[in-house]
């Protein structure tokens, strides 16, 4: 894999983004001139959204890594948020395509975090990463005791650049025309900064990973890595190595396997919301691996874990029950309890929100199998959401806790559609709504 030094310092990172904006603008001018010379009259949107421009944006964010790359992930439609589909489809390449850092930077981080003698803790350490993402990269290694482990190493000084990266990327995406000026993402971006600071704290992730290990210690079909506390620090996370295939490859598996895996992941979501009170909210498909020999799903990356208050989860219990009864008054009351409608909105806007929620709840609207492959649910939700968010004087952004939970739900919808699964979601959900305090465990 090619590697490139991670730039740090506000000025160097902003300079890289500024040069990107200039390159996008020059490409628009050049392509526009060529099209006009050929007698065509392309729209500015078509010129800005050209594959060349999007490729430059994705490549530059992948080189910068850190929050700059993470903003691209957060804005991706695959994560359930609302941006033009042209940008969404091409930003999706950022899910796991960061540029690795060179060995010298890698060694410097390991020396700082684990001490100059860190290599004595391993009988083997593979310096070429097996995965490179936005905040850090993962290496295969063997401990001194002979156990195979995965070592996640954070890019240098990434935490220092989070706030400025988020602001700079959004500003430049707006200035270059790649992000609609009408859309108001500020509340989401403010929350994203906090989320990114949390994700950059590997000790915090280790704690979440340990809690989920306890939650799921008796769960059939699911497993999480075990943390090696002695080889974990603020910027290094060492855990047991979990082999598996990308979960998307299950699209060639039997219907029985696809049904079992997706229903198990939906059941886990309901367990997280209504029993654990905490949810791993990152919907990235790369966070799931499938083990064909055991039939188990490996759960990875707990940096985006959010804890939810009982009043919040109770609001969603009431919301789902009202959606099953097709009770819009009950849905409105539940949304208010969750934190929607905290500010004045027009009646027609509230009606549009209720319509959007009913669309999102289609999988539980009937007591029958819901065919995710044929439903086109993600596209319809995006279109309704885009129409709402682009309205003049659009209402306030929904509460951050809800946004991140919706991202997780949207991610499961997309995975179920990708694997062309049909199953009765309502029957899986009902025990958690009616008997949530004694909801059965995922080991069932």
C-alpha cells in the first residue's frame, strides 16, 4: 500500500483543503469552457459533481485522514444523512480507504504510547496495516505469549485538528458548490466534533468494547474482540484478532444465512436501545465481519458508542408502538418526548415530519415479512428528507442523540436491502416494546 505522512498543524491542513477548493473551481471552469465550445450548456451542478472533482475531494480527504475524512463519512448517504446522491455515492469510498502513515510516523506513535521498548511485547508486528480508516490504522501482530492480536494505532495529532478540520471541510465544500448552501448541518457538525473527540480516545473505546463483551458474553451468533489492557493507551488499542469476511459478501449466501444474520443484527439493535441503554451508532459495513465456519458475526469499532437516558429510549418505545397502531397523535407525542418539535414549526412542516417517520417505520407497519430488497426504502427516505431540509426556513435540526440512532437504523436498512432480505421486523421488535424491562437476551 502507498503511504503518506499525516499532515498536522492547522495551517498545513487548511492549505491542503484550500488547494483542493481551487482545483475544483479550476476544473469547473475548464470543463465548462470545453462543453460550451462543443455547443453544450451544462449546469454548474453537473460541472461541480463531475467524477474528476469528486475523485479529487475523496482522495484529498483520504490523505488528510482524521476529522477531514470523517466528515466525508458522516455526510455519506450510506450513513443515513442528507446530501445530494451524487456526492454521497462517491464519498462512500471514504468508508475504509485512508492513506496509511509511513513507518517512521507509526513508530513514533508507538514509542510515545507504549514506550521505546514496545517491540519486546510482540514476537511479530506487521508494519503494513491490514486496514486504514479516518482516525487510525490497524496492524496484525503476535504478543509475547503467542496470541494473534489487532493493534489500532491513531494518526499523530489527529485529536488536535478535529474542530478546525470539521469547520474547514464544510466551509470549503459549500464554497466549491459540493454541499448545498441551503442545508443547515451546524447542530450535527457540532455533535460530530464531540463524537470525534470521543472516537479519538482509545481508552474510552476500550471501555465500551469491554462493556459490550459483557453484554454479549452468552450471545449466540455474535462476538466482540477482547481488549489487551496492558497494550492499550490513549492512542493505541490492542485487542484479540478476529478473522472474518466482509459482511457484504453474504449477498451470495443462502437465504437462510442472510435472514439469520440480518435478523440477529436487528435484534441486537433493539437490545442496545431497550436493554443495554447504549448503541454502537456507526453504520459502516466494515464494522461487521462474518465467519462462515462458525456462522457468527464479529462486531468491530466501538468508538461511536452512545449512551441513552431512559426517557429517550421510552420515547422510542412509544414511537414504535404508535407507528404500529398508525396513531399520528401518539407519534407526535413520542417525538416531542424524544426532543423533536422543541421549537415552533409550521403545521405543514410537522405533517411532513410525521409522514417521514411513518415511511421510516414501514418495516413494522404490518405483521408480515418486509422485503428490504424491493422496498427502495433508503432512497424514499432520502428524497423525503431532502425535500424537508431544503425548505425555506426549515425547522431546527433533530436532537443529536436521535440523529446518530437514525444513522444506525438507516445503515441496517441499507445492509438488509443489499443482502435482499425479507423478514418480519415487527415480531422481532414487539417483545422489547411490551416487556422491555424483561426483554429476552440476544442469546435466544
